[in-house]
């Protein structure tokens, strides 16, 4: 088994510097369904923390949601 600090080559050819990947999650920090400076600080801290990839969630606002056609 490879170490978490070992590089990881993805099928597309991209090489991640290590195997630390933060998956998408709900931060519950939006104000009026909009991201804030707190989001920028949080993702900035994660980026400086050595993660190879930060996967963000999908922006969703119930005011822009459509039901089945």
C-alpha cells in the first residue's frame, strides 16, 4: 500500500503531489445563499495545509431550482 505522502497519478494523467483529498461538503457558511469572505479564508487555509486536491460542493440555491419537466 502506498503512503499518503506518495504522489498519485490520475487516469487523465494529472499527478497529485500526495493522496490527501478533501471531498465536497456543506460548510453552512453562506449568507443569503451567497459565499462569503469566510469561505475564502477557509479554503485558503485548506490550500495552505498541504492537501493535493480540494473538491468543492455544488452551489445550490432553492430559488434557482427547477423541478422535473
